[in-house]
């Protein structure tokens, strides 16, 4: 059995190195304190000990098709920038209103709200700068495929759309299908993209791309379910953020609809289905199987 936490720590090193180079040197090039302030806020919201789960998926799926880490780092960091922007904006008073993220003050607490909005905007646009950069030596048509897939996953039909469904629930908000759709857009879409990205970079055939897409969808759903389960079973110290928030606000999620036991059973079923998707893929898929288990066994 692989040490997933150790593997994630290696991914964190690669991602942090790339982002440090980008945010450090770009920030340093700019004269004056104000733009530097923006870069500092962007660093606060991105170089702060996240699990780097999405970049890890990019590396592991790309590896199946023999793609090097040097090539995959661009897609890996682009998706992490989008993820970090979403967390910064989600923590704002107008959204989830959180003071803590990854165990440290949220960006609007450490700086202010305007800078947190702008730091999120900065990371969002940086993601597409990274993918379109000439130093990213992927074929131009594959870069466009990646850009299209990431914009779809993060935009109105993906994460942003899911956030709107979450913030403005309809009267049938207790409907499990609707909650699942909201979560597959809000949380699942970026996880699915992370699995697709390795296949796109590796020029995988259509069947393999589809298998990884479905694997990504299933583990994305399980990831959110695990998050809802941890929200009621884990401590704030363990999660590095406030817990029990959905319950406190009377918000409906899969655990409140299904109950803890059924939610845990559904998470297990999703993971078994995800593992089934790996059977026909090339290369050694053991690690992707272990990642699937990690999704529902993680402690934060
Ligand atoms: C503001 C446009 C916009 C979208 C926000 C993703 C999201 C949508 C909000 C985050 C709220 C949240 C806690 C969702 C649950 C699942 C999730 C995305 C958890 C955080 O991901 P991890 O566990 O976090 O990978 P780290 O910090 O390890 O990167």
C-alpha cells in the first residue's frame, strides 16, 4: 500500500516550487508596494499547506500515459490556482463567511475583502496564463483542449454554477438528486478535470479519456460526500476550518438527507464503482485505486 500522504507531500513540493517561482518573481518585478500587496495576498491564499489533491490527480493520471512531471506541472498548477481562488472567494462574508482556512486566517481576514476578491481574480486568470504560456511545451491544439476543459469545469456550467445552486436553493432543496447535481458542479467538476487533464496531455484514446472522466466524476462525488461526513464527525482543529457549518445554518447536504450511515455506504459504493473504471486503462492503476480509498478515508 502506497503512503498517500507521502505522495501528496511530494506533489505539494513540486506545486509550491512552481507557484513560488511564478508569484515570487512576478511580484518582485513590479515596482511599488500595491501590486506586491496583491501578490502577497495571492501567496497567502495559495502557498498555505493545501493537500494538493487535484494536482496529484493530474500527475497520477498523466503518468499512465507516460507523460513527464515537467509537462504535467502546468495543468497541475492551473487547476490548483482555480481551486485556491474558489476557496478565497468562498470564505468571503458574502459567501460562507469563514475566518480560518487551512489552519490560518482566510485572505480577507489577513488582508481585507477587496484584496481577497482581487487575489481570487488574480489566481483565476493566472491559471489560464499558465496553460497558454509558451514554456508549456504541449501541442497548441492540446493546450486549447485543456483550456476549454478547465474553463468549462470552473465556469457557469461547472464550479461557479454549482456555487449559485448552493447559495440560491430552490423550494425542492431537500431533493437528493438536486443536491448531488449542485455538488457535482461545485466540487466534482474540478476533480473530474484533474483526471481528464492527464489523459489530454497523454493523448489518450477516447475510451481511456471516458474511463478517467467517469472515475473523476465518481471520486468527485465521493470527495464531497466525505467532506459532508467530516463536517459532522471531525473537529475544527483536524479540518483547519470551522466544522458543523451546514448543520448550524440549517443547510441541506447529502448527510442531512441520507443520515450518516447511508451516506457512508454511498461513499463506499461510489469508490467501488470508480475503481471499476480503472480496469481497462493502460499502466499501473494501483495508485489511482488507493487515491479513491483515500478520498473517503481521509481525516481532513
Ligand atoms: C466561490 C466560485 C466559487 C466557488 C466556490 C469549491 C467551492 C466553490 C467552495 C469550497 C467550499 C467547500 C468547503 C467545498 C467542499 C469540498 C471542497 C472543495 C473542499 C476543499 O478542498 P480540499 O479538501 O482543500 O482539497 P485543500 O485545502 O486541502 O486544498
